[in-house]
C-alpha cells in the first residue's frame, strides 16, 4: 500500500482478502455450530476475517478495524475458549486449520494475521493476545496513524 504502507502492501492486503473470501469466509465451522463454544470460535474467526476484508478495501476504516480488535480483546475471560466442542465442530475446526496453513503471508502484517487466526483456531488465548497486539501495532504504524494525516492511507 503506497504511502502509509510500504512496497506492495495494498496488493498483499487484497490478496489476503481474496484468500479469506475464497477459503475461510464461509468456513465449515461458521456454517454449522453445535455448541456455544463452537459459535464463539466462529464469531472470533469472523472478527479477524472482517479485519482482513476491511484491509483489502481501497481506504480501510480504522474505527471499524479497531472495533473488531476490541471485540476479540473483550472476550479474554470467556469460558468458551476452553469449553468442549462437539465431535462435528472439532472436525470442522480441523478443516479451518487446514485452510489457515495455506494462508499467504508475504508481509509482517499478513504473517501476524495468519498467526492470530491460527491462535484462535487452536484456542490459545495467550497467543491470541500476543498476535492481536502485533496486528494492532502494525496497523497503528500504518493504517491508524496514516489515516489521521490523509483521507487516502495509500498515498
């Protein structure tokens, strides 16, 4: 992304969004949950997907992205991080994990997003916190800060 982003970040963001849309937007866990814990994980994955999809827009909205970050952060204490999943949900979550393995990450931001998605899929709250902070730091240096200076974060 030009200006607020370095190199080809704009194309990287669109590539990530395209991968998400094709492989994870309508993932098996999101399509069918049997327990509150499964629905919770699908909801958390959806929040990261919303961030990825917003970053793929020509002008990402920092407030929207921050709202999704806050949504994930606001659930640290939820018992659904560790409550049991049904056998079907475990199988569907395994399919999500397989799709995450192929997530393209040609930049630090993309790598941190991939690791954040993986941490959610593995229900590892400490790693979720670590990579949520890394994603927020990357975005603060790029989208959030640059958006304050100009309406077009890519100039």
